[in-house]
C-alpha cells in the first residue's frame, strides 16, 4: 500500500495489528501526495505485485484528489470509474487489482486525523475539552492554519492520554476504538483489496 507519510503508515499498521485476521501486506510511505502520485506508474508495473493500494488524504478538495489519482491510473489503462463511501477496488483485465481510499471517508474533505478523530470513544469526557481548548485560542495566536484545526484538536486529546503518544500508538494502546462504522468500512476495503 502506498501512503503519503509515516503517520499514515503507523495508523494502518496499528489498526491491522488490532485485527490480526486481516491479510498481510506492506505499507510504503512516499513523503507527500505529489511524490506518491509520481510513483503510481512504477508501483503498478513492479514485478510480482498483486494488489497495490493507494491511501491519500482528501485534503480540502476530495474531487481534485480523486481526479489526480484517477488520472494516474487512467495513464496505466486502469479505470476506477467512481469512488464510494467504502473506497474502490478495481480488477482490471491483465493487471493487478488496485484499491483507492481517500481519508477520511472517501466522501468528505479532510485527512488522516479526521479518520482517527472518529475513533475517539463516544462520550469521552476529554474530547469536548480538547475541542474547546483549541477553539478558544485567538486566531492571531494560532500557529496552525484553519484547515488544520481538527488536527490540533486531535493532538490536544492525544496529549491528555495516560501516556501521550502518536495516533498509531494510541490505537495499539486501545485509547482509540477500532470497531466503529468508518473503521469497519476501511477494514472491509483492506480485506477486499488484499484478501
């Protein structure tokens, strides 16, 4: 599976560790969206490759991200048509099966942190406090952009854990729930792709 960076890699690996029945696969980080796009052709044509997965953030424009990935796949004669809430797995004739997932949910703008935020246990008492903390920082004092607000809230929540840790480690430590609807969709996508 191709991912944009280390955080993506660790979240996927720790999520899979919590579900040991999932098929085994490698995760390769590509140091950003543009670098990932640039490697799609080479990855799809690597000898012995059975099922490449492409995991990217939807960012602020999920349609633009989908079209960029789809364009690269079309260059390799793979037509993924459209994306759904459950991701996309394409079985092209004479080529490896290909999967595409746009974080957080294939339908909304956002990123990995928005996916992980949905793993915070329902009714967690610290989550509203983390949101309020970030919301109350005056705009002139914020060092993050508006589109990174959800990321700041998640990291404020992670900082309040018994042992503050990264997202992937929080999954492994069971601070985050991995059986919600979004996680289930993601796990089904992984199974369909690599199973």
